[in-house]
C-alpha cells in the first residue's frame, strides 16, 4: 500500500477520518465476495461508455481509474472486476481511512483481483501525489463531507485526462430534509456526550421514540442506512462530523465553477430528472420544457421531493453521450432484455403496445409503425442501426431511395427515447465488443 501521507490539518478533517476508522462505511465482510458481487449502478462500463465516451471506448486500451474516497471498496471492486481481463487497465483506490482501505484490499484478495493499487491519502493532496492522469474518476459520497467541496472537485479535475470523465454522488438537500432535522436534534441532545459511542447510544434511544409526525420518521421509506448498516449506518447518516447536501442548482454551480460540464443526472435513467415525468398539464409543460435543462431538473427535484442523492457524470467536454444519429451505433437493452416485444406487437396489430420491466419499475408504450416489428426483430445487441436498416430494406425488397435511413430512424427515435430515458436501452459503437455480463462476473472466484 502506498502512503500518501495525508496532511491532517490542511487536507481533511481529523474527525471525519476518525469516524471512518472507527466505523468503516459501508460495512462489508470480505468473505462475502465468494458469493456475490456488489454493483454500483453508475460504474457499469456500458453506462460509462454510453454517457461519457460517445459509446466508443472498449476499455481494452490503457484505461486508468481513480476511486476517490473509495471506502470499503464497492466501486473499486466492481470496476476492478469488470476490467479484470484488460492488462492495460488499472484501478487506484484512495482513502484517508486505513481501516476502510484494509477491508477493500481484503475483498480484492478474496476475488484475486490484481489490477488495483491502494493509496492511503487525501483527495485534496491529489495534485501532489503524482497518481494521475485518469480516464475515469469515481467519487461517490465524499465531496459533501469536505469543508470545501469545490477544492475537492478541483483536486479531482487536476488529475482528469482532457477526454476523461467522472461519476460523482452528492447528497440531495430536499430528500434529506428529515435527516438534517434529526442531526440538529441530536446535536442538541448530545451536547454533553463525550464520544461517538455515547452519542450512538443516545441516538438509538431517540430513534426508538420518534413519533410518526417526525420528518425523519416520515422519510424512512426513502432512507434506510440506519436500519441496513447498523451502527456504521447510524453514524454515517445522523452523527457525521461534516455533511452538507446539494440542490440541483447548487451542484451545477459547483461543477461549472470548476470548469466542468454536467453530462447527465441519472437515477438508473434520466426520467426522474425530467419534468415530463411529473407534469401532465400541456400549458404548464410547454412553458417549463422551454427552460434550460438545468432549471427543468431543478423543478423536477422540487416536484419529486424524494431525491436523497444526486448521481451524475461530469467531463470537460460537453458532447460525450453516444448518439442515435450515428448509424454505426448498436442499440442494446441494458440488463433486462424484454422477451415478448414481437409477441405483443403481433397480438394487437396496429394497436398500442406496452412493454414492462420490473427492474426499471416502468412501462414503455408505443404504437408500432410500418417497420417497428422488424426494428425489434433485429435489435439483438450485435448489429448496428445501419445493418438493421439494411436488413429491413432487404426484407421489404426496397432500395435506400425507397426507404431511407431517415424514415426508419424517425420511426425508431421516439421509441428509443422512451427506453433510453429509463436507462433500459443504450448504444455502443459497432467497433466495441460486448462487456462481461453480471452473471459471468458474479461467478464464485
Ligand atoms: C460515505 S464513505 C463512501 C465510500 C465509498 N465511496 C462508497 O460509496 O461506498 C466516504 C469515504 O470518503 C473517505 N474520505 C472522506 N474525506 C476524504 C478525503 N479528503 N480524502 C480521501 N478520502 C476521504 C472516508 O474515509 C470514507 O471512506
């Protein structure tokens, strides 16, 4: 393990480090690696490729990853596992807590992952640690625990390649309203408590006695760390030494203030951040839809009320998302291929078709056009849009003049958009092969 000799006074709060030494978060048992692979949604290579690399990265060239504030290793292990067979890939795990690093390292040992470098150090020291530059940086649940999140993001930016990208998670302000009320209550109750143990004991008593009217109690359907992760969960959620949440507007200010672009805010897909998901009235929707994306997303946050975190990708460039207009791209279902689309189309010719997914907790509804059945027939995750369109023309005995790519694309676009908004359908360039499946990676090592 490399020692980045974190400079206590300048680069992090001692209380934050002490907390994660005493209560590594999230608590993980390394031997569980033998039976399951934790996945962190935003670190699936398919998603990173779609959102951050125009669908063109096959991750088989040099690919350097930094997991900043990697904690007990969820993201590090998942990325390391996905990149296991790329000899030119490297994952650097950085954390100020030695205890967290130790747990993460033992997880990697159980999985026999040899592509991870372990660094004990602070994000704020990155400019001088000489670890970069990186193609992809993951920083989940860390910047909001810093005295100066902007300095943290600047430090990350300083080691990001020009065409690299980051995945960041910050706490959401409105969704955590009840958390901050309870933190305030606990600060008052814990005034005399001398250490974290004593505070924890008081907190458990308070948690057991909250009335149903309490805001934290009311939000227990969306916040569960205190139940799922025991003492470590309670400490991280309610007794944190430093914790500040962000609204959509505040996170844009932070990112843009550092000279970066928000590529996309996603919660599986982007539907959660789209005003269309909530507003039905056409007049109001027309007005709101005319606003810049950032303002629309801020409105979606205010309507939804339950965004406890914001997950988003950022980059220096603004144009990093794979485009449906590039016919060399291959459309594919992400994680949950529906088996019955053709059957549904055949069952009700010319009528509306509803395709549902339990994983995405959503339904896509469309009225099939003349060529929709064929589009779905050839959508196999192997063939590009160009190849699919050519096959449809052959089936119908038509030339490109008689049935243009534009006509086919116009029929497919609104259907793709619905699937893609949910995160259920993505694109990757034809030159990029399929990625390892979750099932393959979950196999015991
Ligand atoms: C809430 S945990 C998140 C861990 C991991 N990213 C995850 O999502 O599972 C926050 C982690 O950030 C680390 N951390 C906090 N401030 C840091 C800093 N300045 N530099 C490096 N790590 C830091 C803590 O030690 C802790 O492990």
